[in-house]
C-alpha cells in the first residue's frame, strides 16, 4: 500500500502548509490582545486555512467530492477578499 506522500506529494505539501498556517494563526490569536481588526483578520486566516486543510484531505480520500469542496472553498475565499477590499478606506 502506497503512502500519501508518495502518491500525492503536492496535496500533502499543501495540507502540511495549511495546518501550520492554521496553528500559527490560532497561536497569534490567543497570545495577543490587539485591536479588533487584527483579531478579525487572524480569525479569518485560521478558519480559511483550516477549511483548506480539510478540503485538501478530501482530494486524497474522495477526489470528486474534494474537487467540489475545493471549488466552493475558492469561491468563498474570493468573496472574503472582495468583502475585505470593500471595507478598506
């Protein structure tokens, strides 16, 4: 039986990176009591990277469902970026 790092190296690299970003964002969020905008940004980064990690793992387990979830995740990311750009002065 092949290991996931041998059969899907790019997907596993994206998964590890997303988990590290999610963990770092969670650590930053809990360690600092900065402004509310800082907390909002770090929370969104944590949620988006955690959901990316989940959808990337679905690519390995169930590829058709994983691609569907990844497309939905991409649209949600674009919506969040657009909403963030509208809030800039």
